């Protein structure tokens, strides 16, 4: 029984070593892949609504309109 366990462990070790060697050779033959970022550098990306100039501009317009309505002034349009 002990010899069988030793034989299986040795066989597993040999298979592991062969696969590891094969993977390293395979990786060495392939050129390295360039690291890609999700977005190209320099591209404009909105992270949050408060970073978006259009959103902030629209928010300010709504705030001014509400203020005018509260004071009872007519629309400037």
C-alpha cells in the first residue's frame, strides 16, 4: 500500500514538472502582450455626475429657474 502511494505521488510530481516545463517553453515562444487599459489615455471619461460640465451647467440653470419662480419673476426667455 505504501509503495502505491509513493508511486502515485512520484508520478504526480513528474507530470507537474513536465507541464510546468512545457508551459514555460510555450510562453517563451510567444511575444509579450502589450498591457491594455480599459480606456485609451487622454480620453475623456466622466467618473461621477459632479465631474460632468454639462450636468453641472444644467443643474445651475435649474437652480436659477427655481429661484426666479420662488421670487415670482417671469422666465428670461
